[in-house]
C-alpha cells in the first residue's frame, strides 16, 4: 500500500465530492480537479486560517471551490475565477447542487482582468488558491500578493507539474512558468514559503507585512 492509499482508506472521498467529480467528467471537462487528499487539505487549510474571504483562480467544474467553501468560517465567501464558459456552467450547477451558491461567487473572465478588477474593488482575501494556466503563475503571484491580507495564506496547485519541474530537459512554457514562480516565491521579501509533496505538489506561502 502506498501513502495515498493509506490516507484514502481513512479519509475516503465523500459521496458529494465523488458526484461532483463524476458529473464534471461526464460533462466532458478534463479530469484535472485536485485529488481527494488535496481537496481535504484545502478544507483543512481554510479552517486553520479561519478564513472568511477565499479567492480561487481556475474553477473548472467547481470541485476545489466546494472544498474551499466547506472550510469557511460562518458568513465567509469564496470568489472563484473561470474563463471557459463551459466550465463555468458546470461549476454553477455544482454550487447549486451542493447548496453553496450563496457562499461561492463565480467571476467569469480572464484571471488577470478579474484580479485587476478585484483590486479596483479593494477586495482582500485570507486564503488564495492558484490553479489556472501554469505559464502565467509568476504574473499571478504579484496580483495575489496585492489582494492578500497580512498573514494570508497563498496556495498553488501542480507545483511539480507531473514532475516535469524536476526534469532539466523539460522546457515547455508551463514548466518554465512554474520554475519562475517557485524562484519568485522562495525569494519574495513578503513571503515565507515552501513546496509540499502532496498530490501533484502544493506551494504554500504566508504573506508577511501589510498589503500595499
Ligand atoms: N481548481 C480546479 C481545477 C482547475 S483546472 C479543481 O481542482 O477542481 C484550471 C482551470 O483554469 C480550467 O478550468 C481553465 O479553464 C481555467 N483557466 C486557465 N487559464 C485561465 C485564465 N487565464 N483565466 C481564467 N481561468 C483560466
Ligand atoms: Mg490543479
């Protein structure tokens, strides 16, 4: 038995999440939602932070957004960003079925534009989960730091990108984007960070100091 199987027997994916995954895949969306173990970790992190305002970049069918929403403090909200209309439609249905439509706000559009719009609205978040196009992770990093409350937690998925990040012969834009993201994370004066070898890898960073 491997580590993930050992964990899965104690904390199996619950039926609601299993149904969300199946419905999303049946609708033709790619099978790239976070695995159950990472979903559970997202819920746990939102709870540990006591987050009331959570931001997600990259919704897909809404699996991880539901995991994030499950950890919210009373009165808390998740804002999630998705540019593909087909994905957004599946996600809206996911949120309705899960009874979370009032706690999750889906913003349709390109992430950079929506992040700039949130900045104009003076929005601030306690936990920020990045899971969109990997080549732009370094650009998203600065935008997310600008939207983070002091002490906020940044979380980024696919940190190892199927281990391509570890392979020096892999030089595609997504892999290079992730490498630049990790270097920026490690050197950022406002961040205390680390990569966790869980799922496809999670980057974690705590934001220090006051948001500008
Ligand atoms: N977080 C989801 C999986 C997200 S997959 C989960 O674990 O359940 C990545 C998603 O990001 C896809 O739905 C893709 O359409 C979206 N995406 C990619 N680039 C984007 C961009 N520039 N702006 C907004 N959404 C984007
Ligand atoms: Mg992912």
